[in-house]
């Protein structure tokens, strides 16, 4: 696990954009395409804005989502809507490269089922479910809730232990917004080639310390369950989020 501590949220956004840009260039050089699984929430917005200004191989970059609030894309709570405003409307990404979670499905559960099919189609896996191996993103972005959740995998929920599906519906966690979600499950998160956590702010410090130094259990701090099978794990956090850590990198 790599730990990078940025001075503040602005520096974190710049360093995160550099990290993502490097991963994109490397993946395209090695495999001809780059699959990026986006995170939602507020923290990544500044990173996405910075990324929009980079000279990247946008035409061979595919965008997926690790979780989504079950609301229309034009709802201010939509993770896809946030990515559209901060990045996708500012960079020449072909519409065919965007794979948002279908929040217009009949239900979040149906949306999760459809998204697994989308992943199967994009990664050539049929049927799109275990025991078939999960899709492998080149880079998975994750945020961290104050309660230690990641994606929409919330403390104490059965969703933390699902291994027979790639995507599932998730009831609201204790943190806002209190809406149903669609989320990828740990088998998919942990299949990624690279995982990058983006965490800023003092409110995250206790959860960061519990996870990085306190041996937190997944049921209490779900992000503790992010242990890539063979990929790399990097925590990019700012000084405020690092303030409860004993060891510094
Ligand atoms: C979501 C996110 C979620 C987020 C954390 C942190 O849909 O809410 O994907 O997992 O990363 O809640 O959110 P902030 O960056 O807003 O603190």
C-alpha cells in the first residue's frame, strides 16, 4: 500500500490528476485503452476539473462508475451528473466511452443487474457474474465517507459480504444523501489493476487512522475491505485527513 500525503485539498487534486493522467498514458501504451472507474461525492470534483485540462488520449478512455445514487443524472446528487459538469463536458470524450449506472431502470436492483451486463459486454465476460472472473479496471477511484464507507458499501450492511454479484442495490447509509444506490461489490473493486483513494479533510481523519493503522474490520470501516487481489493500492490523502496517523508514509 502506498501512502501519499498532500499539503491540502488543492494539492491533492493536482496530484490526483497527475496520477490518473500517468495511469491513462501507461494503459494506452501497454493495452491500447484505459478503463477508469469513477468515484462520486464531493472530493473528486476538483480532481476531475484539473483532469479536464490535461492532454490525454480521451478517445480510448472508457469511464465506468463504482457507485451511483438512484436519481436522474440531472439531479444535483448524481455522481454521473457531477462528472459531467466537472470533466465530461470539458474534455473530448466520445459518448460511446461513457458507461454510467442506469438510474432510469425500474429499480436500483434492476439497475445493478443491467450494469453487470454492461460490464460483461465492455469486458467480454459472459455470463456477467461469478464464478466468471470480474472485470478488471485499469484504475479504480474511491472516496472515503466519514464513517469509513467506500463506493456505496456502508458499515454493517449485508452488501459488504456479497460475492455472487458484481453490482447490487444498496439502501441509504447513515450519511447523506439518504437515497438508494447502486454499487459495485468488493470482488470487482479488488480486481482492479490500480486503486486510488482520494481523501481530504479532518472529518475523515479518524476513519483513515482506523483503517491504515488500527486494523479496522470491514463491517465497521468498509474501506478496510479494499485489498486488491494483484493490483496496487494507493491512499492519496491531505494533511487534515492524515492528522490522526502515528506513522507518516
Ligand atoms: C457517493 C460516493 C461515496 C463518497 C464518499 C465520500 O456516492 O457518495 O461514491 O463513496 O466517495 O461518501 O464523499 P465526499 O467526497 O463527498 O466526502
